[in-house]
């Protein structure tokens, strides 16, 4: 078995084998995904997951899924190195918050559109009541904005607890 892998010792080792100071075999599980010219890619994965775990995880997967698995492990490892407390959960959580903020903004904008359309419809249908409505638009337009700010602040607080629960449970 050793003799077989020894035959191709001429080619340079992959980034993983280089860091682990071992010979890179023909069937090295790391070689296709950790080229020698990207040493940092494996360094972080090794630091966070450990080389033998990465090797096991890759071997348990069919060939066509290994590249995606490596990409996600590299992403997770880099995030963990950058943020030792939250790792990629920090990124997911902040994106989730952005989604919630934007969804709130969208809902408010849609509500405003509905409100304006209704006002337009009523002013067209009853021109006699025009004088009653004329003073209100400016004051009505300012309320959604001040309201939205307080909603965002609330969302941030409420959301973090929700995020934590759903992330840790799965
Ligand atoms: Zn190798």
C-alpha cells in the first residue's frame, strides 16, 4: 500500500499535507480542494475543525458534494477565526436582523401606499369634503417615519432572543 503512494512523490504536496508535514498521496482526500497555493484556506479549517475530522467528514460524502462541503467548512472556519464567540452565527443573525428591518420597512411603505391610495380615492369621490382633508397630509406623512424607528428598535431586541432560540435548537 505504501509502495503505491510512493510512486507519485514527485508532485508538490497539497496545502493540507504541507501543513501536516506528510506525504501527499495520489488519493489524498484534501488535494482536490486545498491547492498548495492557498495555504490559509486549510490553516483555518485545520485550526477550527481539525484535519482528521475534516478528512472523515469528506470521506463520508459522495465526491460531487465534497467541494460544497469544503466551501462551507472554509466559510465557517474563517468566520470562527474572525469572531471566536459567534462565528458564522453572528453573520446569520445580523443578516436575519437586516431582513427583519427591511421587511418592516417594506410593510410600512406598503401600508403608506394603501393609505395614500385610499386618501386619493376619497378626495376624488367627495370633492366637497376637500377642505377637511387639506390640512392633514403633512402631519399624516410624518407619523409613519417616527413610528418606524421605534418599531426597528423593538424588532432588534425581540429578534435576538428569537434568533438565539431557533439557532441553538437546530
Ligand atoms: Zn494532500
